[in-house]
């Protein structure tokens, strides 16, 4: 049994302490592969299943009269040339002061990677996040740098739920140039918003963007990927424009990272943040 403490700021700050029980099980083996989230570095891909659960009982004298439940699931099948995976994070709380459930938050990703010879890699995926009757404010936009669409950074439309599908076809040069690995990619993205319980939320059925990228890694075996993206957006609102984005990220060792807006709205930890594996 472990005490779980949450301190957050909304209109006023609050603190909750819940005695909780955490359980988990993992049946995962790791497959060494190259060129999935990198241009050629060795990566460990998880193949198997990991599940976890957390149950906590709030004590009124400690800030909450509720039952807090959270769960996580990862399932994947990996090989040297392909990866299919799914990860889900869930939480909710039964509030005895007001009756019923609230603070329902979920996020996840499903993706398929396929290397098909000559330095080519196909990546297809779908990412969703959102919440219902959250205790802390949760607004998701298509302009978010991490979870939104390239080319829509000026969008001010927000909702409680967001879904984004992504497609990328990547080609990596076989021979480094002066110890720099180089690649090119074409991509497409499509996203939707649902108003839900978000303040001033709007439902947006479809927005999209297409573009091209120049990819690099230095030195050639680095797990950090450098990107120059040029995206052309579609849509009817006036907050879209040709976007040029430069980024440097290391995504190995994790299949899914929640957009920053989602953890800020949680009132407790999900099990994947309490126990996980460490991979390259």
C-alpha cells in the first residue's frame, strides 16, 4: 500500500492524499532493431503485454471522499522489420460527495511500422486524448505542438476530446555523409475535436495537413532525430498557415507519451508512471 499525493492549481490550489494499491504484470521481450524512431541507431522494441492498475480511497479529512481508479495497457508485436502496438492510459473517480463518476480521462496510441527495403519505412498511427467532467480544466486543441496538427499552430478552437491520425513514408540514405545520417519523408495528418465538457468547447469534424521533411542524425548512430518539417494545412478557419518546424527529439524507449495538456488535468498517477521498463 502506498500513499498517493496530488497537488495541482486550478482557481485555487488543493491537495489530495489517498492510500492506494498498485498492481501490475508484464510479459514482454525486447527485439533489437534499427530505424523505427531513429535513422539507424539500435532500438529495443517491446513485444508482448504489460498491464497495470491502481485503486485508491480518498479520506475526507485528507482532501477527498472518493475512489480513484487508474489503469494502463501496452500490447505490441515486434520484429526486425515491423512493429504493431497499442497503448492505453485510463483514470476515473467515484465522487461520494456529489454522487456518480467524474474525472474520466483517457489517452492512447495505436501504430504500425513496416520497413520495406531500400531504406524505406512506412508509419501509420492514430492518437486520441480527452476527458469528461474533469476536476481540473482540460482543453485540447489542434494547434498543440505535441498532440495537434502541423500547420494549425494558430488554431484557437478547443474541445474535450481529440483524435489525430498520422501517416509517414520515410526514406533513409544508406551511407552517412561525413558521419551524418540523412533521410527524407512525406507525411499526412488528419484530426478531429469533440466539444464534450470542455469550457467553450467546439466540435470540429475534420482538419488536415500534408507536408515533407528532411531528417538527420549526428553522429550517424545517434538516437536523437533532427527534423525540418514543412506542412501545408487544410481547413476553413482563418488560423492556418504554411508551417516550417525544426525539432530534435529522442523517442526511443517509449511507445506513447501523453501530450502535456493531459497529465496536467489528472488528479492522480497512472500506473505506467509508477513502474515501467528502461530500454534503449
